[in-house]
C-alpha cells in the first residue's frame, strides 16, 4: 500500500455526524476509484447505506452540508448505484428550486455561496440534471442572475458585521462589514459556478451578461501593494490591512489564487484577449511566489489548496506555461511531503477537525493522493470546490 493511501485510509473518522460520514464517503470513493480494491467498495457501500438511512430525508441540497455533497461521488459511480443516483438528482433539483424561489435568506451570503448556497448546487445540477429540464434550469439561473445584479449593485456580496463579529475574533477588523470577493463565500464562487455551468450548457444572453459583469467587478478589485505584488483582495472594507492580503495570497478560499481561478473559468466563456493578458501576468507572478511564506498545509487556506488549483490549470495553457505550472504544483507537493515526513504538520488554529477534507489533515492527504494519481473526470472533489 502506498504511503499516502495508507495515511488517507488511517485518518478516516468513525463519528456518525453528517460531515464525518460525508468526508468518509468521499475519501473511500477516491481510495476505490484509484485502487479498485474490493474492501474499499464494501466500506463505501455500508457508508452509503448509513447516510441514506440517517440523512437523506431533508431538503438541504447544498454541496457541503446537504445532498449534493454525497451525490457527487455517488453519481460518478452511476454504474454501481443507478437508481439511487436518479433519486438524488431529482431531490437536489427540487431543493434548488425550492430555495431559489422561497423568500427566506436572499440577503445572506449563505444563500449564494459554495458550501451552503445555490452556487454549489447549481454547478452539480449543470453537469448532472436530465436534459429535459435544462431549459427550466436556464430560466432559474437567469432569475439567480437578476437577484445578484439587482439594481446593478451586487449588494448580495456585502456582508454585514452582525453576521460574524460575535463569533469570529479575527473578523473584528471589519466593524462595518465588507464586500466579499472570495471563492468560498463571495463573488468569485458565484462567478466560478455560473462559468462552469455555462460551459456545461446552461447558456443564455442574460447569463453571459452576468458572467461579464461579475468578471468586470472582480478585475476592478485588482490592487498593487507596496511590495509591488498585485493581488485580488478576498474581503474589502474601507480600512484595508495590506499585510493580510500578502499573507492570504496562496489561499483557495480568500486568496488571490482562488479568485484568479474564477477569472480563468470565466474567460473560458468570455474569450477576451485583454483578460487573458491579465491572467498570464498574474500566473507569472504566482509562479515566482515563494510559497513557503504560507503558514499551513491544509486545503482551504493553505498549500494543498494552491497545489490542487495549479494542478487543474495545467491543461488550460501552452506547453511551456503548463510545464512551469506543473513544476510549481510538484514543488508544493514535495514541500508538503517533507513536512509530513518530518512530522512538522502545522495544525491551523481554525481547523475544523483533523479528519476534515477541507481544513484537516485528510485535506492534505486527499490532495496529494489526487495529484499522484490521474483521476481525470472522476476527480469530484475538484468539481465540488469549483476548480473544474
Ligand atoms: Zn479557508
């Protein structure tokens, strides 16, 4: 058994909560599709049975806390679970429609974001919904675009302080709220979802116009810092601490690399020559960046996330540029490996738990396992986090 395979397998939690069972399912899915070992398929089956018996009754269809999270690996194994797949897809479409047209929470970022909101579910449906409801889905996405562009203000990305100040000490530096440009909860996430869905056939003039306007706002946020480094800020308020942006440069959730990922996806739709120039300049900067400045190894706000983003960029560029991107991703993976071997694992203070595939040790092992093995279309985790 390969070292990373063993680490990944040994770091599965046996807790019965939804998030632990979801992570277990996704890890077992990768272990099975990469190694084809029967024992992983057996454990995968019993995990699916447990989740179905305990967690499939509700209508939370989000991509992290709801049904879409488990539907990604299960629909990828369609040949093993065809009937269950169809049930899940129908339920997710119902849930998406219900939340889009109910009057609750439309002003909350959680309504739109990747984890709990409609943008995560939309990316799943764009790839998996039946052809006969595609036109209806397009109409729903046009309605979503209207909500986002309401009066041209994109107010939905303004996060008010009462939502977070009570819970998060570090957010107290935004006493009057902030505009959220980030990939995990903000504008970049919605932009990535619309762009990926567009590439999957969810297309219309209105949706194209929305992608264009969101890209424009994202590009207008580009800032050059005193250090000469140019960044996309994840959060912006009237008072800006540029040191934070330097530190967050290589983060998936709120860093420049995560936002640049959304701009690359959007420009696959827009095919704009000027935007391409900005992308190439930013990538050149990314490649010269000393990633060891980053302070942890996890996926969400650490080096594993950057490595997986770079890995997914490889097919998008010329041979010469792709080679350099691949080399950078490998350098980061080697750095992570040496940290693991030296047991210098830097547990980030905000880590959800060490088993988490988003900000725990499993997130690091999972990314290394994905990059070491060519999983191509079966790489559902990269799809769930808007990298492909
Ligand atoms: Zn994060």
